[in-house]
């Protein structure tokens, strides 16, 4: 093994504040760029008409499910690979990467088949409006059959993150996002001689950006990530490695998939009143990405640090990383709370909001953002569970929050109090999440972290 691989990785020696910020800031910047192009994508679609915006909002749970499938494999690989680096087990590092890529391809095949064949049924279950159905089915088929770029981009970027090269992932994500931003208006409105494709153009612009980012991430791994060797020649799946990846990855996938189920269910509840409420909900998810994406970027920088130092048995560095991450996440969420409270009408107006949309959306944003008070802490600790190999804890919290509290409370509020009160289900669910997250963190701290000596 080369001497450079035998040296202590920076995750075991660099002071935690500098290490966490150095690894997280590039990810936070790239996540903000991702949030920007997600919002701009919807802004352009909203210029077609409100039905187009509603259609894209209805398909959003499918996109969440795609990210859940890819993200589960990525989280499992990230935790195992970083821990293997901490243990100086370089053979398992490479095996983790190759088996992760194998899982990613399987995810793509499943998504392409199901997404294209079930598009009409998925839209028909949600709405009877023929225009919304048509827009949604076209968008869903394109993003499903071409999602190999999304899946491989996420996995290849996680390989870079696992070894601490988060700056390189910022480059790949930024390039993909910028290409998407450029292609959106060209393909949606038929600029520069391109055909006017409408909603289909929005989907194709997204796919094109993802594929370019995937190719760039592959180049970065081959040329600038010597600690991981991606060699699929003669590859055979390793059952033990796959089991360890899936032990962490499946709970993570289910956690994110639960979010997709929640969004689908919440849309159904809102459609009891008006499609405009669904458009508001879709806009909320686009807007909150500016707040949540930087926290997820912080997570992406934090997880390999904790996993590496858990493998290296360094308790002090783990505790310091968790504490600092929670502080930064809470500050980010409080900033988001202030913005949503101060100018909800201005935020909605970005999406060409009608008078009805503003009437529903302004109080909705102000109520939902109260959940930001607790969300930062819960997000960070949920990722700590995954980094320590206890992804099932994150699953329990997500099940309790989104399926056992949020959806039932939203339905009851809708039935007994009406549309204006549905949004209170978000802060109610987040309070329940704080309680359960704290109980489980105390348990995992006692079982795993307190036993370490370093």
C-alpha cells in the first residue's frame, strides 16, 4: 500500500472546528446552489401556469423517493468507508466503493421500470384535472428513465466526501446546477432555436445537469481520490460488505422514503380543499431547501468525521463534532425562521403567486416555520445515529414524526378546523421528534460513545 494511504487522514488529527467547517462549508455552498436551481426550476415552470406548478409539486414525492433510494446506499457506503479508513482497512475501503456502485445501478433499474410504467396511475390517484395529469406524467417519465445521472452523481460524490474531499463535490454539484439553470429557460420556452418543450424541458434540463455532474464526479474520483480505487473489472458482489452497507442504508432509505409518503399523503389532504393549497405546499418545499440544504451540507461534512473517529476510538473528537454541529444547525434554522416570519408574501411572489395562493400561503409559511426551532437539532442527531451504525434510530424518529404524528394530526385538523389549521401539524410533529430523538441519543451515547477512551 502506498505510503500516502498509510498516513493519518486529516479527519483524525485536524482540530474539529477547522475540520468541520473545512469539510462542511463547501458542501453547504453546493447545497445552497442545489436549492437555488430547485427554486429557479419551479419559478420557470410557474410561468407556464399554476397547473404546471401543481403537477411538478405532485411528482415531487417521486423525486424524494429517488433520492431516498440513492441516499440510503450513499449513507451506508459513507459510514462504512470512513470507518474503514479510521481502522486503516484499505481493502475494505475499495470493496465498499465498488459494492456501493453496484447497489446504485440496481436502484436505477428499479426506478426506471417502475417510474415509467406507473406514471399515469400515480397522477390519476391524486387528481382528476386532465392538464395536471398530462404535465405530471410527462415530467415523471423523463426523470425516471434518465435518473442514472442522479444516482451515480450522488454515489460518486459520497466517495469523495468519505475521504474528506468535500471541495471537489462542491465543484461537481455547482457545475451540474449551473448547467441546469442555463438549460431550464432554453428548453422550457424554446430559446436560442431550441424547441419549446414546457414541463418536459424542465425535466430534461435537470437530467442533463445531473449527467454532466456524474461524469465530472467520476473524473474527480479517478484523478484526485487516491484513497479509493474504483475498479469494477472482475467485480463480484460481496455479501458481507453489502449487508453492512444495507444495515445503515436501508433505515436511511426508509427514513427518506417516509418523507415521500408524507408528502403524498399531505397533498391528498390539501386536495380536499383546493389544488392551490398543493401548489403552496410544493412552493414551501422549494423555499425551505434554502434553509435545510445548508444543514444537510453540514451533515455531509459531519458524518465521515464521526464515523472515522469512531473507527479510530477517539471519543473527544466525536463529542466535539456533535456539539459544534448542533450549534451551527440551530443557528441556520433560526435564520430561516426569521426570514419566513418577516417576508412570506415576498417569497411566494417569486413563484408568480395568485391572490388565492397568497391568501393560503402567507399564514401557512408563518405557521410551518415554527418547526424550524427544533428541526436543526433533530437533523444533526439523526445523522449521528447513522454515522455510528444505528440508522434504525433515525427510522424510528422519522416514522413517529411523519406518519404517526404529522399526517394524522393534519387530517384531524383538516376535518375539524379546516385548511388554515392544517399547517400546525408541522410544529406539533417536530416537538414529538425532539422528545424521541433525545431519548434515543442518550441511549446511543451510553452504549457506544461513553465506552470510548480517546
